[in-house]
C-alpha cells in the first residue's frame, strides 16, 4: 500500500504543481507573445502547450525524486534515526511487552503439547516459557495486569507465571500514578 501511495502522491504533486505554474507562463505559448522567450504554436506537429505541460510535469517529478534521493542516499537523514531508534528500543531487540509475552508463551505451549516426543522442541518451548516468565516481573506486565483487572475483572494466573508474580504485579505502585 505504501509503495502505491508514494507513486500516487508523486503523480498528484506533479499534476498540482503543473496546473498551478501553467497560468504564470501560459502567455509564452500564445501567438500574442511579443517579448522574451516565446514559443511557436506547434513543435513537430504537436501543440507547444502540450509540450510545455509535459515539460513542467516531468520537471516537478524530477525535482521531487532528486530531493528524495539526496535526502535518503546522500545525506542519510532518516536512516540513522531509524537505526538508532530500533537498536536502542529494548522491546524490539530483546525485551517482551505483555502482548508479546502472551503470544510467545501461547505458541510455546502449543508447540510443547503438539510435539511431546520431540525433546529439542520441548526444550526450546520451555526456554521460551522461561523467557516470558522473566518479563512478568517488569513494570509493563504489572501495568497490564492492573489494567486487565480494572477492565475485565481479576486476571487469571497464566500458565507461564506464578501466583506470587501475579500478586507482585497487582501490588506494584508506579511513580507517575502516585
């Protein structure tokens, strides 16, 4: 969707700017033009008006693409920001937000139950469950449990955590809510 949106946006930019610029230079393509750079009524059998509109359109397209190329490839203005943004975000690299902990734990549990004879798969699923359990001690999980309790009633103890961890999550107090 984003690729087609970029192409459509570029075409709309080109069309809009072409139609905005045309009234400013239209007089150069009329027979009444007497001074400056005037163009004849036809060039190679094609009306000079059409050639001018096409020329303006492609000039705008080339300008926008050149600015985009310089912004992205030459100056690398956004790539460094996105790299740092992703590398320093623990929830993209190694940490688990509550939603991801629930999803990974559920998948690990399904793998364990569907492959009980595959020791390697069971070991990996156990490791994933241990990873998910480790993040039940964090602030994000505590906030999620407290919000789920408020919105949905008492949150059950999940298969990858303990009653004690759930109680600690419920009892956690946050500085920004004090």
